[in-house]
């Protein structure tokens, strides 16, 4: 039996839009392959190789998204609240040694983007945070070593000041 994967309403919508774009791009890729074939010798045809590679990557991404859509359990982030870290919460943490703060929204693996402040609930940081409350400390092994963070704030999208 397949397990369900939590995803935000917005995350699922973005993936569905990406799927539409990829499918709409198929005819353009096929045309590029056709045109490259018409140029002759395929052994040294960089245009043909590039178009085939693009086709392979596009088809793989389409298959991936299609295979995941039925597994998603859609979560409306606007309805979440509480005083513990859960899927969909935005957590501000502070490194107890450096006092550096970071803010993360905990989402599903298909919508996580650490550069934009979203992390997967499966990540080590999120796993350490889940179920914790403001004021609690967690210790995590990261590439630079073991770090201890204090949970400064937990907010939700529906509450004032929440991210994502």
C-alpha cells in the first residue's frame, strides 16, 4: 500500500501547473528532434543530442509528477494552528552559540526549497523540530558539526506574520 505524502494546496497547484507546462512543451521538443534529424549525420549532431536529452528529462519529470499526484494528502495551511511544530508551521530558530536565527516553513518533500526558507518534514532539521514547543532546544548534526537551536517562535500561515 502506498503511503500518502502531505503537500500544501499551493504546492500541489504549482506541481499541476508544471505538469501542464511540460506536456505543452512536448510538441516543441519533438519538432526540435525532427529538425535536428533533417540536418543529417546524427553521430555529431549536438542539436539532436540536446533535444533528445531535453525530451528524456521532460518525460521523466512528467512521469514523476503523475506518479506522485495520487499519493498526495493536500493540507490547507490556512486552517492550521497550535503551539507545537507540525507540518505547515513556520519555525524561527536561533543557534544558541552564534545567536544566528533562521526561519523555516515545514512542508512536503516535493515543495521544499531551503533557499526560499521551506524544508521537507523528512529533513533532519524538521524531524528534530516536529512536536516541539517555543523555548525548547534541539541539537542537530549538520555538516559543520553538532548545533543546538532554541525554538524562538512557531507561527502558522493563517496567523499574523507567518511566512510562505
